[in-house]
C-alpha cells in the first residue's frame, strides 16, 4: 500500500514541478535609455536626503547632550552652593556672636564647601561652553579656598577676601547658567 501510494504520488509531484516551470517571459534584458538618468538622479537624491537627515539627527543628539550637561552642572552648582553658603553663614554667625560654637560649625562648613567643590568639579566637561566651564572652575577653586581658610583659622582679612571671591564666583557661575537656559 505504501509502495503504491509512493508510485502514484511521485509522478504527481514531478508534474507539478514541470507545470510550474513552463512559463516563459518575453523581452530583452536591456536598460531603457531614457530611464537610467532618472534612476541615477533618484538614487542621488535619496542618498543626499538620507545624509541630511542623519546629520540633522546627529546635530539634535549633540545639542541634547550639551543641554543635559549644562543642566546637570548648573543644578549641581545651584543646589550644592546654597548648602555650602548656608553652612558658611552658620560658621560666620558663630564667629561673630558665639565663639564657643566656632569649632562645632567649622567642620560642617568645610565639609559642605568641599562637597560642593567635588560635586561641581565632577560635572565639568568639554560639552560645556568655555565660559560656563571657567565660571564653574572658579567656584570650585573659591570653595576650596574658603574651606582652607576656615580649617586653617585664617585671620579676618584673608577669610573675608576668600569669602568675597566665593560670592563673586557664585554670582558669575549662576548668571552664566541662567543665560545658558535662555
């Protein structure tokens, strides 16, 4: 029974193969003279459009990365400098009003300044415009200088000069950050 089914099925399969391959297409395998320039122009236009689209997407991506770098750096500067300035003000209040609290407030002020300096320094990158990078570096240097002045128990003149530099650098950095957001 199997042999009979195989014997009957094999010619049917061969007939399908032969029948499926009997169609012949007429025509010449030649390029139509008038269509080649149109095809080339279409391909060139497609390549140019693809390149322009790719370039535009890359520009948008780069701009997005730059915007994110500015936001990250400026947010770090804004939030950490507020904490550092608050701790320094507490220290200054202790120096002016309650010398017994100087030692208790000096450590947190030094720590807050160094934390801010480290945080801001970690956000500085080549993605930032040079003037923003420079102003953030100015804050980092000034914060470390005030931390050194507090830890080293500098006199009022040296301490006040360091505080003036800190305040000035904060103003410049935040002004440049604000301008970058506009």
